[in-house]
C-alpha cells in the first residue's frame, strides 16, 4: 500500500529544506558578525600592525623542515597545527639526549609529551591554572614517568624563573639546551607574558625551536591599544635581541573573522614557529655570526596592563 501524504503535510515537508537553509544562513551571519559590535577608539595603526603579524611571510632560514614525529609519517598535529622542526646542522634533536618544554592550560592532549618520551627526551609539562580554576581540573590525566615531569603553575607565576631554576638543577646532566618549547594557552594574552618572562631570565638563548599558539581574536576584554603594543614589543625582541627567526606560520582557517579595526575579515589565531639562529653550525652554508650578547640583556619595557591588573 503506497504511502499517501495530505496536502498540508506535503507542504510542510517541502518547506523543511527552506527552513533549514534559513537557519544555516542566520547562524553563519551571526557567527561571522560576532565582533561587529566591538568599538575601538584607540590608535588604529597600533592594532592594525599587531594583526599584520598574521600576514607576514616566514623567512627562508631553514633548508630542511620536517614534522616532529616518531615512526609516524603524518607527524604531530595539535589542534590542527603541525609541529615542525628544522633539521639543518645544529638544530637536529638527538634522541636520548634532548629536552622539551610544553606550557599549556589544556591537559587532555599529551601527544607532544608522549612523542618526546618515545625519543628518550626529558619533558617538562607545565600546566597553567587560572585563579578561578578548580584544583581537580589540573590534576594530571596521566601518570608521570621518568621522562615526563608535570607541574601545576599559577597563571601569574613567572615561567622564566621556573625554567631558569630547572636549568640550574639539570646542569649536572649537561642538559643546557632546550630542543623544543611549545606554548599553547588559548587565551590570547598570557603567551606574550611567558615570552617576556623567558626574556627577563635570559632563557631564550637556550631554545632551539619555539612553537607558540598566538591568539589575538578581538573581544571587549583584550581589544586595547596597550595590549597590542605589548605584543609588538615582545615580538620585536624575539628577532632583534635573541636572533629567533620565524620559519613557519600556520593560520587557523576557523578564525578568519570580522576585525572591527580594519572593517574586514582577518586571521586572528595562528601557530608561530621560530628557530634560534645561534644554534646554526658554523659549517652550515646559512651560517651567520651571532649578535653581540650585550644586545639581549634588556627586558621588555612595556608591561601588559591586562596581565598586571590580574596580579
């Protein structure tokens, strides 16, 4: 017996795709215009320059770029970002004689730590907690091993001081260089404070590979001229004072959003990857004489007002 629909039911059935299409368009418009209500009254040039960080081209400072992996041809990707390393002379990561730092607020993904552990590296996983975060939220989701060392730090704790202290403890094992450091916070603010902390404690000279998840997506809490000026100050010191060169930049396609400053869509989140030119071997064709050490003793002078108010 054939199924027969009443005329009213048939009309409702025909209208259903139109209703769904309307809802999809409405949701898309709502998400894409989420920042259009944000008003900015400060120096537009300053903020525009900060957003231009996502437009710059990585430098051709590495002949051989590879995915960080152990027997996995797909390599390591965290939140859609590939974790890349330079394998030019001086930058190689030597198995069973290497040191990693993973600085993050999310503890659910231990892929990077476990990859470094398979390489025989010592790994320091620093979990940064916000003042309002419950204690149990930062209880490690895995057992610590003889390779992975997990620490819970308060949001305002000086990471540079912590790394410096660990360096003194590890110096007896000749673990002076940090082969890989990843900073992935997702807040869009504190990663720059961590870089400033490392600068203040003169720890950036020890890092071969620096991978940072940068987030400057505009919202009412962080859309201030002073914050973006602070970002640019720290970014400038990475290159000018510490000889860190940007060799890879991966923009997050999901963060191509409306920017209330430029009145157009721009990227606001990305993975920045730097290498420290001071580790390049002298027999490498791309070798460059390192700068004068006296150039990188000056700390960041522009305090981040967003962070200082939380201290």
